[in-house]
C-alpha cells in the first residue's frame, strides 16, 4: 500500500485564501493523502469555508485562539500519515509537489531520517509569474552544513517546502507554543538536528503568498514578537552547536545575531546586552547596525526610532501597492482564462518581493 501523506493546515482569519489552499492540497497527484485543517479561533468566515470541503479526505476542526504552533500541534495529533506536509492557509503547492518528493522517498536507499525539501517563490495572486530565486539552501546538504548556511546567509526555507517522515516528526516532538514568530525556524532546526541528510527535490515547488502584516512571521513593532524571535534564534543556535561546536559553527551563530541586531536597536538595551553577551561567549563581536543611503539621512536628522518606523511603513506601503497591482492583473487574466499553473513567464514580479515583511 502507498504511504499516507498528511497535509496539515493551521488557519486563522484566512477566509480570502483558504479555499485555494485546500484545493491545492486536494489537487495533489499523490493519491493516498489526508488533509487536516485546524481553525485557530478565526473571526471571519475561514471555518465556514473550510467546512464546505469536509469529506472522508478533509478533516476540519476548530479551537479557541491559541496561536499557530498550537494549531499545528492539534493537526499533528489528529493526523495518521506516514509523511507530513505542512501548508499555511494562504500558500499553494504545485499539483505534483508531494508526488515528486515521494518518488525520492520510495527509493530503496531512502532513510526515514532523510528530509525532503524543494524550491519556493513569492507571489501575490498570480502564481504563473512567480520567480524561483535559488538560495544557498537549495541543494543536497548534511544537517550541519544546512544550518550553517542558514545562519551565515540569513536564508529562509518556506515551511511548505518540507516533506517529513513520521519517524522524524515523532522524534522532534511538538511545535514550541512560546514562539509567536519564527516558530518554523526553530521547529525545522530541531527536525534537521535529528535528520541524517537533506535531499533537495527541484520539481517540488511551493508558492509563498505575500499578505503583509497578517502573517505569523510578520514582527513589526510587537515587543512580544521581538522577544519570541530572539528566543527562536537562541534555540536554533543551540541546535547547530549540539551537532558541531567549532569555529565555523560559532561564527555562523555570531553572524545570525548580527543580522537580527537591528530588530532590538536602540529601543531594547536589555536585549542588546543579552545579544552582545551571547556573541562574546561565542568568541565574536557585534557592530552597531548600519543603514543604506535611503535611510541614513533620516537617521542623522530624526534618530533611529523615527527611521525604523518610517522604514516599516514604507515597506508596508510598497507591499500594498504590489498586491493591489497584481490583483488587478489577476482579475484581467482570470477573465481571459490564463492558467494558474502555467509555466512562469519571463516577466516577473519585482524583486523587491524578496525583501518584504
């Protein structure tokens, strides 16, 4: 019998997107699958829309709002699959995503402790114009090399790219409900630590929707999320150092701390002190954050607090304009019958999408 793949969807106020997300899960060409959606206290029509899909294949449950990590843990507890496919309620999978990765998993030399990943691309509404820009993580890597590259380059592997065996999932344990942001980075760091290799499957594509401040990963000026984000970074560094405590792994950890320093400076001197102490303990030294020319003049006149607020609102406005324009083109193309899954064209969304929150 073919292995069962569980596609697990945490959802909160995703009424605009959740139907497309569930449909992308149902459209998977891998035949033996189940879909478990946990609504985390939505106040819009997310739960009602999801329940329209309820069937022998699709299980929909609800809980009071507890956060994305708790919703994922609930979905995991309800799942029966031999492999786990995570999928946020606004993202999409290409139809053969799971099948391409399962083709690798069914090889005779495959280990249940091998992780399967794949490429991902940002999009707003039109997946066909999404561009897949390779990162240092898009290759076959050992667990240590993968984590070093992630910390060194501040690289990101979107949650839905992974296909994880039940063996690894059970060994890793539940998602950390303390993490209001960056929970996927910590969780996958834990899974990777327990794996024996990461296998990159180029055909297994994922589309990561740009939705602005509604995403779990969006931090903004939330002090609770900033502190949770730091905890997530600390735990990720611990995962790496537990595999290899060396000059290169410590250097990668210091680089990660340097990258995130701007989230705490200058408003939180207490966190700044903690970060500096962590870097010193690793044998490194941090430099104060710097700004490019676009923002440096604002900082010189008005100070860091003003420039951080300005940069936040500026990036959000750019994202809103991008989404609005893409929505117009989406409606135009929908009327003309353009295919959702058409091969990406040479005309791409602006590369600024890679820097949006």
